[in-house]
């Protein structure tokens, strides 16, 4: 089974960056491990209706940074000793949290309400991931 990506085409974050960020976060959290195989460029591009060059750009960047390695006959896999081990998960999340804090303040939203909504979003995401993982176990 190859790893799955959640690509949001209407997000302001470029698609190649979404892929890079997801690999870094999932490896850092231990969800994806050394030797796990990524989908081929062609397969991922077709699945998400994305230009293959976009996928290739993300994979090349991740390979150059030491997150991925190319293995003969297997394609791209998570590197045996990825650079991710050196990156703190909170360091990866802080820019997003800082931006959300700044934007919510600019919008005049109350911190308590922002935290409540964030809590609901986190619960929803956890539930969605549980269902996705359960589905992959059934395959």
C-alpha cells in the first residue's frame, strides 16, 4: 500500500508545497516511516488531476532535503534517516498558529471562540483520519 495525500486544489498553498509539508509532518509524527513507498508521480498526478511536473517538483525537493530517497524498482520511499528527525513538530506548526492568531485578532474574534472552533476542527479531523485508517485496514 502506498501513502495517501490530501491535496486541496483551491487552497492558497501551492500544491507542491502541500505535498512537501505533508511528507515532513507525517514523517515527523511517525505516521510514515523509513521505507514507506510513495505513489508514483504519474499515479499521484492522475489521482488528483495535477500536472506531473508539480508532483515531480515536490519529490525532487524532498529528495534534495533528505526526506526521500529513490530506490531502484520501488520509486520514491521515505529515507532511512530522514532529516525530519531533527525538526520539531511544534516548529512546523507554529507559523500556522501564529498566522491564525494574527488573523483572528485582526478580525476581532474572541480567543475563547477561536479555540472552541479549533477544537471542533481537530475533533473532526481526528474522526476523519480514524475512518480513513479503518478503511485502509479493510482493504
